[in-house]
């Protein structure tokens, strides 16, 4: 019997485990080892660790948390989670079932990459999702925007801060309004509506986009915002409400709509950033510790 079961032991989950373990709570962290940024060679915008490899960050974080005898780390997938008639939560894995009075979901989000040849290979390397994370390294380079709809206007205004050499790829007829068209014209930004057939690359470094009509347009960088969904079905299985954007709905202090179930990190936040996930884990770890102290 543990005080808290944490499902997802990446930035948010391990940060919470650190706070809880230091508060002498018995914690089990169950983690399948698939952090969202595992595709990128370097993590950025993270003070003290700017430019570190995600695999190194994960290894060091696990090592630091594992030093506490109060915390147990289990590398496996949690396959089911239920509330028992006693009020406790039970989580199943292929290693066995585990129980605790509190459950923390730090399961992250999964990006649904388009099935275009080369896209997955370039994801996180030269196809990037966020200028704050990776824009500095590719500033001033010819850059594509893979998007459609009025959101393109916002993205163009944002990315002009990093490069003036933009091309918009809408993968079919543009669906945005006249304001976005005027914005593109004002900045002489080409609009390419022909669908992209393939990303040509070497080891994930983009060289060109091949369009459906056979043309090849040289391009070293592409921004894309593929749709994302909960990485795990457990939040829905437990009855946690989701927001209209698909994030776990929080009530207060990282608590979900299900009493006793808490959440932290990307799974409940529209701002995917390492520093924010670590901060949310720290917040929920402290909040849960206090709750456990005062309820005993
Ligand atoms: C390509 C890419 C590059 C990025 N680069 C940066 C960057 O440079 N700087 C930055 O600030 N942000 C970056 N981000 C965002 C960053 O990756 C996320 O904000 C961060 O990983 C969120 O941490 P998290 O702990 O909430 O979730 P994650 O890191 O995604 O971890 C979730 C964990 O839960 C586990 N899990 C899920 N379901 C289960 C289950 N059923 N059982 C057991 N375990 C489970 C997963 O295996 C995973 O280990 C990047 C994102 C992407 C996609």
C-alpha cells in the first residue's frame, strides 16, 4: 500500500515524486519511458540544463529520485486504473497491481504525426513544434509553416520574430480569411497549396519538400503543430473530465474532477514546456504532501 501512485514518471511525475518522497510519503512511480520530447537531440529553454539531451535529463532525474527509499520506480505501462469500494485506487500493470489513497496522472500528450514519408524522421530535429524550444537554433533560415486556417496568421506573426524567410504550406486549398492573405502579401510570404507528398532529409535534417505535383522545394526547417491527444486512456477510464482542447480539466491546485485524482504536466496544460511541467509536479507534490499530513 502506497500513499500516492504516480502514473507517468517524466518531468512532471518525477518532480512530484521528489517533493513527496522528501516529505516521507511512500510513492510508486509507474512509467513507460516515452517522454514527449524523446525525438529531439537537445532540450532548450530550461534554465540550468539548456541544450542537454532529453535522455540525459531523464537518466539524471530518475537517479536523483531513486536515491530516496520512500520512492519506488517501476518501468512499465499502467494498463488499468479503478477506484475500489474502499475508496482507494488500484492500478494494474504486467508486473502486478498496486494500491494507494491518492493517484497522480502525469501521463503527457501524444502528437499525432501526419503519415507523410519523412515527417516522423524529421520530427523534433528539423520539423519543430515550438519556436521558444527550438527557434533560436534555426533563426533566419528559410522556414516553412505546415498549417491551414486562421491560426496561420497568428503563427506567421509569431515566427517573423525568428525569420523573415517564411513559406506557408496549407496541404490543400487555403481555408483562412482575407486578413491572413493580406498578412502574407504584406510580408511577401509565398503560399503553397499543393499537398506535400514527402519530406526529403538526411538523418532527420530536412533538405526539401516534395510536392504532389513532383516539384521539390529546398527547405531546411518546417514548423508544424500536429493534433495531440491524451497519451493514456487512464484519465478517461477514471472518469476525469477533459477540456474542449482535450486536456484533463483541473478544479483547483492540480486536482481533477475526480476526488483523489490529481494531474500535472502536459496532460492538463496547453503550454507544453519542460520548466512548466517540472513546476506543476513540484506544486502538486507539495500540495498532496500537505493534504496527506493534515488529513491523517
Ligand atoms: C519534439 C518535441 C520537442 C520538445 N522540446 C522541448 C524543449 O526543448 N523545451 C521545452 O521546454 N519543451 C519541449 N517540449 C515539450 C516537452 O516535451 C513537454 O512539455 C514535457 O515532456 C512534458 O512533461 P510531462 O512529464 O508532462 O510529460 P512527458 O514528458 O510526455 O511524460 C509522460 C510520461 O508518462 C508515461 N506514460 C503515459 N501513459 C502511461 C501509462 N499508461 N503507464 C505508464 N507510463 C505512462 C510516458 O511513457 C512518459 O514517460 C518538446 C516537445 C516535443 C514534442
